[in-house]
C-alpha cells in the first residue's frame, strides 16, 4: 500500500463525517487479537441496496471485519456507522448471521425455537413469546424451504438445513442490513440456490447484505460489489473493478491457483 | 427406622425438619435450571470451583465472628464469608480466562485448588485455637441438614424462590444468550450482564445450600438434575422444568432421609438420590435412553436382515439368513421361494427403486427414509410417489 493512501485513510477515520446515505460505513477499523493485527485500518462504505462479497484468503480478517464492525470483538481503532448513525444505535435494523460452526447444535432447541430467537429482542424484556411471533418465525422458515423441519431438534438437521435455520432467524428480524459470515460454507447445492434467491429478494427490497464469501468462482454471479481484504483493504467496488487479476494476486499472493484466478475474473 | 423415614418424608418430623426440607426443595428447584444453563454454556465446573472457594470464606467468617462476638459459629458471618470468597474466585476465573493466556479449564483448576487449599489451611488453624469448636464447620464440607436452623432454611427458601423468579423473567434472554451469545450480542442483548446473572444465581444457591449439602457435593445438586432431564426432552423450557422437579425432589428426599438417619451427611444422600434419577433416565428414557437406543439398533439390524433376504429372493438366489426367510414364510423347507416370498420380494424391489430415486435428489433425507421400517409410500406424499414412479419410466 502506498504511503499516500494510508494517510488518507487514517485522516478519514478522524475527520470524515458519517456518510448519511450508506447503510454500512466503516472507517479506520483496526483489530488486533495478539501481537499481529488481524485487521488493519479498513475503510469501507457499502452502496445502499447492494449485495457485497467480502473476499480474501484464510486469516485475512473477513469474519473479524464483520465482528469488529458490530463491536463483537475489541477494536484498537475505527468506527462503524449504519444508516448515518453509530452502528451501536442501529442494531434493530441489522441482522447478523454468524458462522454455522460457532454454536453447539446439540442445544435443546428446535428449528422453530432458533428462528423465533431472532424476535426476542423485538419482543422485549419480560414479555412472553406469543403465537404471532412463532407464526412469523414459521413463515421465515417456510421462505427458506424449512417448514417441514420446524419441529426437529437442530442437531438432527443437515449442515445446509442448519444454515437455513440461521438465515430464517435473521430474516424474521426484518432488518435493512444483513451481515452474513460464510453462509455458503459447506452447504448442499439446493441450499446454495435458496440462499442466492434470498439474497436477490432482499436486494430487490432495497436491503443491503455484506457477505463473507470464500468461493471466488461465484462472486461475479451472486454479488454486485466486492471488498477484497488481506488484513489491509486491497480493493473495493463493483465486482468487475475490484476482482481484477492484479488485485487478486495482491490479496492471495502465490496461494491462488491459475484456474481459480480465471474462474474469479471470469 | 422405616417409620422414622416415612414420618420425615411426609412432613411429620417436627417443625424444624419440615422447614429445612421445604427450604432445600426450593433451593433444589432453582439449582436444576441454573445447572442446566451452566451445562449448556459448557462450564459446569465453574460451580465446583466456586463451591470449593467458599471454604476459606467460611473459615474467615468464623474468625471474624470469633473476634467480634466471641463465638465463631454465627451463620450470617459464615454465609457472607462464603459468598465473598466464592465471588472472588468466580471473578478471578473470568479474568484469567479473558486474558487468553490460559484456557478456562486451567483457570478453573487453578482457582479451585488454590482456594480449597487455603480453606483447609485456615480450618486447621481454627482447630488449633483454644476456642476452636471446629465441629460446626465440618458440616460445610459434606452437609448436614439437621444442623440447619429454621432461619437458615428460610434463607434457603428465599434464595431458591428468588432465583426461580429471576430465571422465569429472563428465560427467553438467557436461552438466546446460552445458544448463540455472539448473535445475541449483535442484536444488542447485554450478554455479559446475563452471564453475570447466571453466575450470581449459581453463587447464591451454592452459598445458601452450603451448610445443608456441603461444598464438596453441591455440584451434584446443580448438574445432575439437568443432566438427567436432558435424556427426556429436546426442548429447553421442558428441560428446565424437569431439572427443577428432579432438583426439588432430590433435595427434599435427601433432607428428609437425613432427618431420619442423622449419622449420614445430607450431601451424600442427595447425591445418591440424584444419581439414581440419573441412572434411571440414562437407562429408561424413551428415544435417548440406553435401552431405547439398544432396541433401535436391534430393530435396524432386523430390518437390514429382512431387506437382504428379500433382495436375495428377488435376485433368484437363496437368502443368506434361511431361518428368518423360513419364519416369514418366504421360502419353503427346500429353500425355494414361496409365492408369498416372491410377492414380498417384488414389493421390496419396487420400494428400493423408489427409495434410491428419491435419495438421489434429497441425500440429506437418507437417515429418515432409508432407516424407516415403514415403506416409502407411507412416508412421502402421494404426489411425490407418483412423480418418482414416473421418473423411471
């Protein structure tokens, strides 16, 4: 990264006014778990209504980018805004879908129980879950083709079905911004199609989705924009502009096989 | 003696014993669901460490009471001391774990052994004092419900009842934070505060139950009811209610028996009763119990053997398991297929084809469809079956 760009981005962290237009606006985001930073001085402003892929090699800080923006891990510096206000004040309009491996699927709950959890915050303290809440959660499950599995214990579901339960829990929140961590990882083809259809539907309703994505060959087909990371921000913008051969080489170094590269840049 | 036990269990053991039993039942009712949350968060040993860490508090409380009032055996001093060092240990474990230099298990082990060692040393010190009278303190190790005063039992009942109220009010938030704390935090749920609530409830239950159950065994009151309840249900609300019932029942019976058998520590009796509940659940629970699982395996083996025999008959070969085929009337004494055997084999062949076609497109359904004893046309809607029949033509 050239020194000029670094100066501009750190200045942005201090002086830039919040972008009132963008549903998701991060500046100067820096996270360090141990000595080496996991994420270094990231600026990113998502266009409204866009489907954005967050792309980069393993350990590039893609998940950390979402968690840092949401305040789920301690940040060294940086701030995140949503819809023109600090992100922390906009949580009701944001739905987060963590990685599937992050929870214990032996937990005593059914698919419907988990989908309903998306509403707990909206239902509020001391108020019971009512029939209409469970019906809303059931509708979200049905939208993901999971109505038949609503009463099944979540450990009895396949990986793809578990991912759909997570998406139903996010969908039921009726958010305007969706942050998803690897929703396509380890799912079957039918689930992949279901998720793509869901993303398109959300986008058509003017909603924005920031999606950590590992499959370079489908970025072009599934997403409008891409954010290329490897600890630092490598490139961002419309997929065709961000996912150039030069940028991919800078992000992945020698780790990218020639075939992957061709698939990625189409 | 049987009469004594019966009298105790039916609340005929005198006012004090009755109050102790009911107070412990309330504690047990709250300990069940609190233990369920501890297990679901994968930190049941936190309770054990906190329980052991109450010992130095008990000893310090004794010394403080001795210095201030001249008599060390003041329950209020001992209780407050226990709660204070227990909380200190819980806080130390949180700090050690958050430092990420050592794991949670190592932090727990360190806190447990350091605090317990300190407690044992302090107890020895007290024993050497001329005004020692350590006998009262031994009850804190293994528990002696009979040594509890009515007042202490009322405190136990109040703590148990209060914990149950808090659990009920926060149940929805606690379950979300237990299942997926990261997603809950993303939605703005105060996950750390909820974590603290669980730990505080656990600490209150441990401190209040210490004298009756003993610090060595109070872990059993927290963990065993929930572990047993897990065999009976896949839903957290039912799990919590069941754990509460087991916990209350175990504590009530344990206290009742110890009123009739004064030589046996109450903690030990409660552990024995709860272990029996656990063993019964492990063996006999439908679906998740060991016997149900064994029967299920046996049924599947038989199903596979039947299908293998029919496959052989359909292929015109003698079935490998002749006894099974003969018992079913599929082959005659000479080993030749009977008309009934041929019909069953034809039905099997049709079912096998449909099953294979269906699972080609829905591999994730293999468990449900392939292992069912019912034929596939009873498992799937008629139009799906018709579709499958057509797709081969």
